[in-house]
């Protein structure tokens, strides 16, 4: 027996063209409190390492625990449906595979697997809350707000120092970077802060080129420029590449033949070139050859070590614990840090997963990526929210190629937003035409559970 109520809007469109069902009226719209939770999660995510932990738990972990408790008590039926989405099933399979591989390796260590499991739990919570366009719009504006305040921190911390110095090569630029951000703003990794700025810049730009040119478009373009310059301030090469590719994907999805878009892109480019200090460009290089210091680039040396040891880990990996405690220290990944000698991961999630758990683990991870790709709705350029979400997904996906921490909570948030949007807003997988900046009631055909049935 069907225990889900269906509400369809069967009105004839104003243009007189018959259509199946253009919009749907959701029976379980999000509440202001649920939208506030989504806003809080995204805006406070960069502060995870800034606030002290409570009983060993970070602030973001406590926040996601609050989300989980609220959902279990108030949205249990929606939760039961969301748990069995294909991308989450792929994640569960991945967890089982790498857990078995880790168990079979010496010096087993399950901390990364536990963190990834927690990330997936957070993604499920976000997917349950992101049930309508209003919730999705709130999340997109939260990305912008998060990027703006992180950009302000980066500008106030390092802009003056970088602006007043010159660099002729990568090594000099690296020293300037260390001097400018010596205090490590927010206690977070600079690459992570740069990606936060990139995500906000991408969302603001996607919204600025959607619809007519208005004062709102100009404001969003200014925000995009400000956040994009801030992402360059971190001197992160990966963030620079992610920004360029994300913006290119947005332009491709939207189409660049419109005169307004060409003007906005030109303004954005000139603003970035004018505001980014010259010393930053000296670090935007990458080489696989030996540098003047007699050493390889830090990332290149790790990739070289991984390639040379490929036969030793290609099938089932060496294990996460074995890598960090023994194998990595002996096979060319050892690096000196203030606390002594450590095994430095490869700064690339797919590669590090392969080292830890071989081609078997990598296959499980790629299955998740494939499911994510299949969730992205077609014709994303028709709607500013779907276009902004596409930009976030590209930026986050490229960030996976810059870090070994495949369990970052920012990955879980973007995954949850995508699953929720595809499940509740675009269930047929195609974005229909909507009035720009005037969200309809829901999606084309939206079958939603009753809020009060559990």
C-alpha cells in the first residue's frame, strides 16, 4: 500500500503549450528551523579547527549530531527513504571493502574509514533537509556567506604582506606565503580555505549570469570577484586550477554567446588581474624536474615515490595504518616535521586510496564518483540554483585531487545537497525552465512523504 501522498500541479502553462507536470507542490516543505540548520552547517564549516573540541568531538561533529537527532525524531520516514539512495549504497559498499582490506593488512588503523563513515552520515542528514527550492537557495547563499567571511579573514591576514613583496620564482613565493600566513588563520589548511572561497565565488558567479542584468547581478559579480581574489591569496595552485575549470564549466552549461555574459566575464577577469598581487603568480608553476634547490617539487616527489612503488600496492594496497606507521616511512614518503618523522600522504585522494587499499578500494571509490555524476541533472544551465550547484560539485571534485583527506565534511555537505536536490526538486533528472529568481513551488513531478507520517 502506498503511504506517500502525491500532490501535482496540473495547470496549463501560460504559453499555452501542454506539458506533463511543470511544477509540484511539496507536501513536506522545509521549516525555517531546517533551513537555519543548513545555513549554520555551511557557514560554520571552516571553523571546525578553530573552536576547541569537546570531549574529543569537533564543533562540526556536534552540529551534525544535532542534525541527526532532529531528523530521527521529526523526519524518520524521509530518512528511511534517503538512506537507500544509490550513491549511499555505493558508499556503504566502499566502506565494507576498505574495512576488509584494512583488516587484512598489518598495523590496521580504521580512523580514516570512521571519518568517511561519519561524512556519509552527514551527507544523509543534509539530503533529508534539502527538500525544496527554498532550502537549496538557502544553502547556496550559505556557500556565498561562508566564502565572504573567509575571504575577509584571508585579506586581513595576508594581503598587505603579499602586496608589498616580490617573488621571482616558486621558492621565493613559498617563503612569502609562509610569512604572510604564519599564524595559520582559523587553524585550517590554506588549501581548504582557498577551496571555500572558490565555492562561494562559483555560486555567486553562476547566480550573477542567470536572468537579466540587475543590481543583484552586479552585487553577486562583485562578491564573486572578491572571493576569487581571496582564493588566489592563499597561493594554492590547486585552488587556481579548480577556479578556472569551475568557471569554464558554468560558462559551458549556461552558454557564453549572450552579450551580458561576455561583459560580466570580462569584468570578472579584469578585476582579478588588477587585484591579485604579482608575487602570487610566481607560485603558480608545477614542474616534475629537479629545481634549483636540488629537490623535486613536494607533490612531484610524492607522485614519483607512489609510481615507483606501484607493484607493491596495486592489488590490495598496503593498509592505512601500515602506510602511516611503517611502509610509508621506508618507501620514500617520509618527511621531517616539527614532531619528528612522518609518512606524508600523496595530496591526491584517488591515489592515496589506491596506495592504502589498491585497485579494489579505488574501484569502490570510483563507483561513488560515477553515482554522483549520474545524479547531476541535465540542462543545469536553465536554473540558477542547478547551475550554482554544478559549479560547487566541480570545485569539490577537483579538490579531491589536491588532498588525501577524502573524508572532509565539505565533501559530505555538497553530496547531501545534490542527493536532496535530485530526489526532491528534480526527480526526473532534467531541469525544466523556471522563472529566473522566482522559484516555483517544487519540481516537475515531486512525490514527497508526509511530514507527519513516521
